[in-house]
C-alpha cells in the first residue's frame, strides 16, 4: 500500500508552534490513527529512526500516523531547558486534539518510546480517551531518580563502555581524538536518568483506576534494559488495577533504545501485529 507524507504545524497550549510529519495511507482503512511520542532528549525520528520507520510501516497497514516534536525539541518552537514531563503531556494532549479534529474523531492509539511512554500514560490521566497504548522502554511514570535507579543504569553503561574497549573502532577514535569524553562524563554522572522537577506529575504507583478510556496496552522492553524489571512490574500492576488488558513482549538482548537493526525490526513488527490483532476497535 502506498502512502503520503506531509509536513504539518499547529499552535500548542503554550502559544508556540509544534511541527511534525503526518503519514497517511492512500487507501485508508477504518483504523484508529496512531500518535507517536519521542523520548526525553529525542525528536520525532526516535533512536536509530525507529519512530520514522514504524510510522511508515503502520501507514502502509492503512493507518494515519502523526509524529510531532515536543516543544524545545526538533523543529518545534521553544527552548531545550524550558520543558518537563508536564509540558510534554500538555503537548501530547494538543496532538490528540488535532488528530480528532483533522484525522478521525475517535480515540487514537498512543505510542511512546522511553519517556514518550510516560507521556502516553499521562494523557490518559489527563482524561483523554485512547484506543490503546504501546509503551516501548517506558520508565516508571514520574518516578524520581533514586540512588538505586541511577546506580543500576550507571553499571549498565559501564559494562557497555567496557565492551567497546575491545573494539578496533574505539581505539581508532581514541587515536584520532574523536571520543567525546564530555558526553561519557555526563552519561555516567546522572546515568541518563531524568531528575524530575517539583511541579511535574506525581508518581502513579497508588492509582487504582484510569479517569479515561484505555482498553489495551502493549509493553515492549529489551532484556538488557536496566530499567525494564522495575517498569514492567509497575505498569502491569497499574494496568491490571485499571482493568486494562496488557501484553508484555521482551526483545532478547536488546538495550533501552533498541539500537541494533534486528531489535528495531522486531519491535516494529511486534507492534504492527499487536495492533492488527485489535482490528477496527474504536
């Protein structure tokens, strides 16, 4: 099935312009559109272009797919340091409203990678009805960066850097002065864990129900992702309490961002198959 891609923009609640891409199948099927949310420091492309490739594949399945940068990211207005999880959820809410006005007046599928998964869950707790959610490597919603969590991720990064020391490419970069020690220090310092500000949403560990509709959730995590065990436990419990059917899929050996080609393809194909199994539910 062929598809079209076009640049779109609309004004967010902050007054700034949000910009992104709309993927539309030439022959659309009666399916809920998909809205994609990027990770904390990323753009609408996702790590290793996973969101871009997933959007194109889902569009060939007959779905409209919306990929828009959050404020302060990519092509959207705003400054990098003037955003948090709350502002991302507000932007996500704006994307859902745009979708219902311009694509289909029906609850969409929300698909988020890393903190984009938190945004998807946050939209439900903001009272937005959704068809379903797909959470790829989503951290525990609004969980503060505990010492244990930072230490776990730091140990994971140290193991990865240790493996890289045995690669010829690493030594070539060292000799050429191409190794970014500033980035390595920053990664190991906070271990890539976002420290929440005081005005961000509270953690949802005590919630027992959703204030909006969400019938199903797909959770996908890599077995080498250091946040996976804690996050899976939290989300399975949350969705179970809310009466939302949940399916968990592991990507063997995959890291947090699914960087290898085989991991990326498995995530995308698993998601396509799961959504196809939900049919035309609205």
